[in-house]
């Protein structure tokens, strides 16, 4: 079902009473309606007990609680359906968000996020798996938000612009040569639409956020394109998105075969930003604070673009690759990431699914170990097809 694009301020009116207060009866009715199509985690954990807890909060916090759920309430295909609006939401609304986070990340018992960037170079080398994997597109990115600022769903236009300008100052002082490209009208670094389209075509810049109803209805895409842009290093191996789902998406891209070198590049970027004086928002239990709870923990996603023509039957059977990858804790997506298709060679973006309860080093190791298994199955599928020919 195609979703109509609706922005948060308009979408949330459906859940207010005549005095502008949150009408939890209307919220429950909408969750019940959506349950006939798909039950998101936001829906699953919206219980009568949660409603009673929310009603004890101030009117302002009740409005914020509605904002958190808007991405789920406005979309019938949501799996999670929740976006935090401030770092403190994870504490203020812990009675709702904690069980949701534990469910998504499969957390049992007491768990606290730890960090470990001690990732060796020359160990996770793809040519050890297959000599043909000499020059592979490898990426790693982390989601980050800066302490003291609202998260993107709650940012005003003015706050988005101020945050972008703060980052431009950081980019000018963090010791890595590069250039900032702004989408903000009138910004000193503004680029043309043609230049933006070219960066999108090269898979550097994110797409127009107003075309995604999850982002518009949650408030993430509000005030587009103000406060949005991308910093690109001189050698085009390091990039930082500004103003997408999280305030920052910090990305390292390496053409090669050593996963450790991607992490080395990414860590250099992270430490450069921190040395410029910015402090990232962290939660004592969940680690990195992100807008979507699915990225809590490390906030790290590491991937390669690999070809799996035999498993996918020339790109015709994407589901088979996705199902096999899932067995090894991996996600298989199309060439352009989530919601994109694989080509006739079965080219897929492969990454570990875990974010929370694992360290950055474990994410890299799991990717490597999973790829060993995937390429073994790919080779076996090729032999079987030859025998049948």
C-alpha cells in the first residue's frame, strides 16, 4: 500500500482532543487499526499500563510521548515505529522504550553497552576468503548525536541551521582536509540541485527526505532542506552527513580488502570530531544515543558490496540470500541500501545486524566470519549449477 506523504504537525492533529491535549483513545484506536496489517514494536508495547504511566506526566511530556510514536502511527509498514526526540526520552519514557529496546536487540538480563575500537589491520582480509575479493567496496558508518541538542525529530528550523553552522566550524578545525556541501538555501557552502543529484548518484549524499513518510511523519524531515549537508574528505574516503535521521552519520569508504582499514579510517574521523570540542550523547546503559532505538549501542553499521549470482539465481531470488544471511547474523540489502534492489549479479550490501550488546570490534569480526560462511555457500551453489548444466 502506497503511503501518502504527511508531515508531523499535520499528522499528529488526528490524535488530539478539542483542547489540543493528547487523546489516548484515538491513539489506541489507530494502533488497533494498524494491527490488522502489521504490529510494530511501538504498537506491541503501547499497553494500558503504559497509558496510565503517561497520564501521570505533564501535558508537555504527553505531547512528546505522542511525537515519539508518530512515525509508527502514520505508517502501516513500520516494524519499530518509534523515534526519540531528545536524548532524555530514553529515561523519561523508559517504561515504554526499555521493553521495546530489549525486545528488538534481544537483551536478556543486565546488559550495559561497552565500546572497543581495538580492531586489527591485516587480520580480517577478504582475499583470505576468496582471492578474487581484491578490490571490494567496504563501508562503515556510525550514527552520532551531539550532547545538548534536540534530536532531529524535535529540532526547529533555527536549531537545524545553528547545528549545521556549529559543524562547519568543527570541520574547519578538525585536522582532515575536506569540503562541506550544504543544501541550506543561502548557506555559504550551498551547492546546486545538479551537484546534489550527482552526489546522490554516487551514493555519497542521502536522498530527499521529504519523499519518505517515516521521516516526514516523525518530524525527522521537517524544514527540509535547511540544516542538511555533507562533508567529504579530499580523497573521498571519509564523509559526514549532517541533519539526516541522526544529527551526524559518520562514514568511511575504502576500496580494498582489509576490513580493519575501514575501521581505522572511521575512528580517525570520530576522534577528530571529538577533539574539535564536541561531545557525543551517550546513555549509561544503551551506549550511543540515536533517534531510532535500533541503532542504540555502538551506532555502527559495517558492510561490503559483494556479488552472489549463484545464491540469488542472477539476482532473481533476493529472499534466498537474505534468509541465508540472517542465519549468520547478517543483513543483505540491495546495492543502494535499505529498500533497494540487487542487480543481475546478485550484488548485495552485507552487514551484521547487531548494534547493541556488542562492541565495535565484535561487529567487524562478525561481518568477516559471516562472509566466510556466505562465500562458502555461494561457491557450493556454483558447483551445483555446473553439475546440473
